[in-house]
C-alpha cells in the first residue's frame, strides 16, 4: 500500500464526508468528490492510486480512481445510478460493483483500459468484487438464484466467474459466503459457515498436474 491508508472522514465545518488518504506520518489528504456532497475510499495500490465511490452533480453515485497526477476520475457505472470501486492492483486494474440500467441488478465489475466490464453473477440480483491480485484473479460474493443465499466466488480471465463452493470437496461441511482477499499465489481468504457456525477461511490452491 506504499505506506498509505484510505477511508473517509467528516469535513471540517460541514456535514459532508469525503474520501481521505493518510500517509505514514498520519498526514491526511482530502480527495474531494465528483461534484456531489459525499465520497468514500475503499482501497489503494502500491503506487498510491485510490479507489472508492462518490456522489456526483447528477445525483448518482459513481466509482472513482484517484491519483496525485489527475485527482479524482469518474469511472462511471454499468448503466445504473450506483457504482463503487473496492480494490485496485499494482497494474491499475480495478474491481467493484455497479448497478445495471434500471437499478434492479447490481453486478461485480472489472475496470481496465478505460472499459468497465460486467463480471456477471451467480443467478441472483447482487454480486460484488472485493479484491484482485496482479494476475487479474478476482474474488467476491454473490447472491445465488432466487437470492436465497450468498456465496463466495472466484473470477479468472480463463475460467470466468465460479462459485467457490463448487471448487471444494462437498463433504467438508463448509458454506463459503464471501471471499475478501487473494494474494499472488492464489490463496483466498474470506468468511463462511461450517456446520452452522461462522468462521474465517483460507483456501490454498492445490496443483493437480503431474
């Protein structure tokens, strides 16, 4: 994270909350907004780019990326009135969630080379991407068909979006609900339930090739 922390803070003398960054000496920087009142920061990368969401002058909430050279840049949405960037890797690829046209569906997205890509869902009305590694592997959570459950997912450029519960042995007793982080080795961490009790989990990839 290049000795940088991000989040949000109330603005002095105002009721607004703005996206903020703090350096190693706890010096705060107000990152501003996209023309609206409030903004929040949710992630940063190794070159101090920051991602989050901001209200706009058009009364939407859009995903953003911020850096020192360009300030806050509007990444838009997938067609709806809401977008939020949650994470950015060292290559500058961004992931998050956005509503589609009509706002009835929210899907995970990947933003790269000026284009926001819909990563899909697990059959329900909601999915969100929480983290991405430098290989472009994405993890998050999504509602299942009928919005009856929430499952963790893995999206890869080769395999697309997969329910993590389908990638582990069925007799383990786990229900993986949300994948929240993935490292360069492909190790995934998140939360779920085992035998009805909530627990954190770590998944370590197994090389099945001879």
